[in-house]
């Protein structure tokens, strides 16, 4: 889950929690909003604090190989 998806989930959860007025039976839309808001915030904080450890940026590899070439000098 990327940073943009985390922010999108948090925004959708906030809208469902505070902006939608729906009275119905079965599915509580405010509960869904709280769940989405929490998942979005946890995902954002996790990806913002631990980007290197999770390999979220770049290609996910840890390239630490050093290539050394000897130059041949002819006398």
C-alpha cells in the first residue's frame, strides 16, 4: 500500500464518518468510515516512518555491491 493509497483511504473514511448522513439497517456507514480512516492513518504513518526498511521506494533492492576493475598498464 503506497502513501497515496493510504491518504485516499483516510480521506474516504473521513468523508464517510463526518460528511455522510445515512440512516439504514444492516451496514453502519460510520463504522466503515472509522475503519477506513484508521487503516489509512496506520498505513500512512508506517510508510512515512519506515520507508527504507519496507523497501517502498526504488526497486526494493539493497544494492551494496561494489565493482572494482583493475586497469592494466603495459610497459
